[in-house]
C-alpha cells in the first residue's frame, strides 16, 4: 500500500488560537477625552504599545526594551 503518513495534509491541522487582544484595556475614556493606559514604543511610534513586565517594558514589534528603576534596584542588592 503506502507509507504511513503519506497523504496526511498539515494544512488540515490548525493551531489553537491564542486569544484576541483586549484593545479596550489599552484606553480609558473619561467624558469626551481618551487617554492611553499603556506606553507607546519610542522606535515604532504611536499606535504600537509596549508590554508591561515586572521589571521592564518591551515592544513586541521591534523588540525594544526599557528596564524600570525597580529592576535596577533589585540587581544592586545582590
């Protein structure tokens, strides 16, 4: 007959979705004004937000990372 796995299509197998980004959490609406809750990436410009980690802010698009003062103090204590 044939080899095992011949004819199996990887196109039929789909990866599970990670989930949708909750964009409504990025902004705060107060009356007629809108403010951003997250930081913008200084390299990519407005519209690209940076992820907030415990010790740093990082951009998912370009990889730019800024470390916070909290992380600098923790490394000095060692």
